[in-house]
C-alpha cells in the first residue's frame, strides 16, 4: 500500500514538474543523436498537451511545446516526416494548424514505436487526431474547409 502511494506521489510530482518546465523546453538544444531518443517522452507529452487543452489556453506553453516538437522532428534520426499534398490540403489557410499537424505526426509515430508506419498511415492517423480535436467546440479552433467536410460527412 505504501509502495502504491509512493509511486502515485512520484507520478504526480513528475507531471507537476513537467507542466512547469515549458520554459526549460524553450531553451533545450538537441546536441547529440542520443538526445533525440532520450527526449521522446517529453515530445509525446508536449503533443498530448496540445491535443488535451483548448487552442486558446496557455498560449506561451502551446508555442513552446510546438517549437520543441518541431526541433525534435527536424533532427531526429529515427523518423522522417513528410508534408504531402493531403496534409497541405488539410491545413490550408490555417497557420495554427501547421503546429498541430506536426504535433499529430509526432504523436502518431511515438504512440506506435514498434510499427514502421508508411507516410500514408501517418497522415491518416494524424488527420484523425486533427478532425477529433477540431470537432470539439470546446477546443476553440475553427476547422479548415477540408476538416469541416470530413466532420460533416461523419454526421
């Protein structure tokens, strides 16, 4: 019983310290190949943070999380990310969607570490994340034309 309480306390402490460390992430530099691997958990936490909170909440934390994900994506030797025509169509005309879409791609590959996903599979899962996020009005983000079409087709 004491062990469970200790584990729970450590998990809560880790979550609290992570949520307060966005400023540290802003200054983090990936200096070695290994650093891209050791930071994967933080990248996934940042992506989850973006999709678990409304678009207009904690603006600075959202910016820092997005920039951190982008730095990781730009240098990770483990994954290659492609912004194809479908992705461009999905985010067309919405600057705030670029960061969200990149976070969705990072989330997809990090949620599936044992699978070698094709670009099409990454796109399809990322699209699903984006549609789900944008269809929730409490997230305060206006869907792009393509996302509106997808949401409408599902009703």
